[in-house]
């Protein structure tokens, strides 16, 4: 029985050297492909996330920004189809600040620098067009300084001046605003833009300014300013009034009830109507001696006696001569008779006009008067501790409620004639806070971003593991298995050859041994049968050795 000798496993070098040309070529291609995939995965993992730096850039601004990025060795690329300039997400804010320090982007609009390139001999029409373009550009730049405005365009319609009043036309303006995603303008900002444009153009009213956003929504109001309606300012005024009364009521009740044990709500009815009135009043007639005389007229006439004598003509129209005393005194009877006749025929009229005592009063009532207040107050029960130390809750007594109502009325300036109302409720508060549903972890933004990063690295690790354990390792195993099988086959073949040679030698040895045994038996039998012959043979062997 023979022992089997195990051959050692071939080394990797011996295995590679033992491969055929086609196997070597396939192995090299597999290794090269694996290395390329690993490098690609590593580069993909190291590639930063790109975000928009600027969009809708003009050619001039785009070229200047790209040149600046190249000087700063900042990677960039363009979005397909959008024309947006992209940079790594972790550098967006830093790059914007750097470009802003360089005055970039300047914007596609031109301002008054357009007037600097005026050529000699330019027509008046071209000068007017350039001035209008420059004015539109300056207004657009001013609007772009707002945080919510990404881009702005202004169109001005300025009519030609006319010396005729009837032919004069008012200028108008149209503004298109492109807002940042998720940003809006409140009415105050819209009104600010409207007044900015109207104040920049002579004779332009705010009603002639139209503002649209990028979606075509009307932002400016076309309401007539004479129309009375609630606007944002008036609503804010109402809210401020209500909050002021709420603070007053809670401030006076918190020392009694404690913090978080009282809640108040106020509804204010405010009168925003504008009222102007004029009143003219007259007093009763005054006494003549105390009244002021406005005018007086006295008239005296003599009837039936004509003291003028002479023939009508030029001499009778002459002015009277100075009076002279008579030489001869008339008789008393004649004088009395003439005086009586004169008194009987005399008519006197007197007219006296006094000033009328009147008062004219022009009153303009203030805007924002309070018409009515409605107040609702809720109080928690009084919290106390009983003899056993257990917390208890008891409502307020009627007397205490009456005192609290009086305090609230004084704090709010309660006026029953105005129609004010007050409602007080004493009840136990429900302190169980409502638990808001938690956001699922798969909807949390941070978890989503973390999952994306983890998925990327898991994909890289899975690909590397598949290449190592699913492609390369099985390939080496197959190659090693083939080499080992080939080595075992060679060893088996060698062992087979060595086994055949040993078998022949064993057969020959066995044959020899069988012949010796046979000869030995024959010799023994010969010794028994004829001892003389055996003795002579031994004697001959001895003599031969000597």
C-alpha cells in the first residue's frame, strides 16, 4: 500500500503565469473596468451639489461674472435649457458677496450712463429716446434694490408737451416685476413703488402707474382715492386699538387672577368717515341802545310851500345869496302864521339799520372715532389648597365679579350711550395642551437630506462590494480553481506513471520471492532424497571460496 502525496496550491503569480492569452486579456479588461468604475464612483461622490448663482443674465454681465469666477478658481457650469449659472452650493453666498463687491451683476438695464455716449449731431428725437431709456433703467435699478424683486422693467409713456391746455395729456407708466420664488410684496411696498415712479416723472399721478408681477397679477390698486373703503392702514389702526384695550384689561386683572388665568378679546367699531359741516346761527334781536348801527338815513320834505321866487331861468338856478337881517321887523302875527304853515307841511323820514348778530361755524370731525366697543373676558377659577394640601379650584363670588366688571369698565372707558357691551365669564381653564402631530421622519427635511447622502455612499459601497466580491473574487476563484485542477490532474498523471513502474518492480520482486521459495523447497526435498549430492555441492562451494 502506497501513501498519496499532496501537491501544494499554486501561488497567484504561478496562477497568472499559467493562464492562457485569452484569459489574461479578459482578466486585464475586468480589472481595468473595475478601476474605472471605482474612480467614477469616487469622483461622483466628491462632486459638489451645484445651485443657481444667477439666472437671466445679460451677455455682458455673464461674461464679466465668468471671468471673475475663472480668476478665483471657482468651478461653474450652466443649467441645460435654463441659461442659469451654477456654482457649488457651499459657495453660493460667498461668491455672491464677492461679485457684489465688484459691482456684479450690473443688470441688463442702462441708466444715465447712456447719456455719456452721446455723439455730436444727435437729433432731438434720439436724445429724447435716450433720456427716456435712461430714466426707465434708473427706475428699474431702484426697484431691484428691494429684497423681494429679482428683476424689473419699466415702460414710460411721456406725451409731447403742448402749449394748449386742452391738448395736454398726463404721462403714464407700466412696471413689470419678477419676484424671487416664494416672495411677495405687501400693499405698502406696492404703494411705495407707485409713488417712486409717479414722483420721478413730472405731472404723473399715482393712478397712472400700473404694476404687474411675472405671473400677470395686478399689484397696483385702481381704486379711486375719493372712494371710502378699508385699506391696510385702517385695518392696522383697528388692530392696534383692540390690542391696546386688551393689554389694559389684562394688565389690571392679572394682579388679581394671576398670570395665564385671564384672557380678553376686544372688538372695536371705528368710524373712518370724513365729515365736514358748516353752521350759521342767529341770536334774538338786541336792544337798540346795545346793538351796533350798520347804517342810518334821514329824509325831510316840505309840501305846499315854495320859498323860491323869480322867473325860471338861468338867474333862478344861481346859488342863494348870503342871508341879511331885515330892516323892517315884520309883525308878530305874520311871523307866527308863516311858521305854522311851514310846520304843518314838513315831512321827516328816518331809517336806522342795525348789525345782525350771527355766528358761522365750520367743523371738520376727526377720522377714526370709536363707535362701539365689545369686550369679552374669561377668567380661570381661583386656585387654592385645602387643609389636606390638595389643590382645589373655586369660582369667584358675585361680589368679586361685580368688582372685576367695574374695574374692566373703567379700564376700557365703558360708555352705555355709545352702545358698549361687556361680557365676563368665570370658568375653569382646560390646561391640557393639544399635542400637535409630529412630522414623520421620512418627511423631515433634514432626514431626507441625510438619507440622500447615506444612499449615495451606500450605492458607492454596494457597487464596490459587488465588483470586489461578485466579479473580481469569483474570477480569481475560477482561475485558482482551474489552476488547482490542472495541478491536481498533472499530479494524478505523474502518480499514475509512478504507480505503473512500482507495480512492475513489485511483480518482479514477488516473482523472485516465489522462485526462491520454490527453489528452497526443492533443495530441502533433494537433501532428504539424496544427501550425498547436497554434500558434494556444499564441498564444492567451500573449495571454490577458498
